[in-house]
C-alpha cells in the first residue's frame, strides 16, 4: 500500500513528457497567438494579451500533468483557483474564444493527446483565418454614432427630423445626457447615412442648427472597439 502511495505522489510522467508538453504547448499556442495578431480588427490589440495566450496554454498543460487522473488533486486545484479574481474586463468577445482555445490545446497536450492538440489547433486556426479573410457574417448596412450638443431649451425630439430625413436612411435616439455642468444637452443617435461622400455636408448642416456646438460622428464602430 505504501509503495502504491509513493508512486502516485511521484507521478506517472517523465522528464521527457514534461519537456515535450511544454514545447508542444508553446509552439501551438504561439501559432494561435500569431493567428490572433493577423486576424485582429479594432483598436484593443495588446501584445501582453498575446503573451498571456501563450502562457495560458503552457500553464494549463502543466496543470493537466499535475492533476493526471487524480480526482482529489482536481478538486484541490479548483478550490485554490476559486480565490483568484480577475478585474480586467475583456473588451471583445472574440478574445474570450481565444482564451478557451489555448486552454483546450493546453489540456489536450497536458493529457498527452498530442495528435488531437495539433489537429485541433491547425483546423481551428484555418477556420479563423478563412472567416476573417472572407469577412463572414459582416453586416452590409453600416451605421454610425452621432453625438450632438444642443442648448437645453431645444425641442430635441423633432429638432433634427428634417435633416435626418434628407441625409440618413435610418436614425434612432439612443441617449440624452447633460454636459458642461448642465449647460448643454448631449444627444446620441445611431444613424445610417444615405451617401458616405456627404458626411462633411451633413455635419455642417447640424452645426448650423445647433449653434455651432460640438458635433461628433463615430464611423466604423461596428468593427472598432470603443
């Protein structure tokens, strides 16, 4: 009984298993990080996040080696990790997918399913590249965010109706807020312009109506992280 216990404590993996798992998880997660880099769109790209993806896969591989088939270790690990709190908000849901991607690869490598890890990493990376290259699921109708500051006494419900009817195919008031200590009212609209080439003319007409107060048009927010 003592001999069996000592074998379980030592583990069933060798130094070669550890090195192979670390190297393979590093290579596969580095490829995943490279795919993330070349397919990323928007302004939220950070080098540290890609480094985290690589480290995440390697750490998960080591964790799986430690757990092995021991249920007690698995529950002990869950208990210890439950006290960890992450305060950084993920700006893009796609980033969460890459985190789970590297975790799955690390788990496959750590449990010594090397062929599964390689095939899964290659196939999923190819799918990500294809979806990005051919712009799958992109919306054809692109809308913009329009922010207009007006005087407090302006009837903003109908103030820009005629202008929107002339220049936009769709418009919707999203929010109303007070700015500059309550001296002005900021209106936020979601608008779809009829002709992209008339953006400057559209903004000039709005400035005429709102007394030359600040006007901001955020174009391409569908593909840019705000």
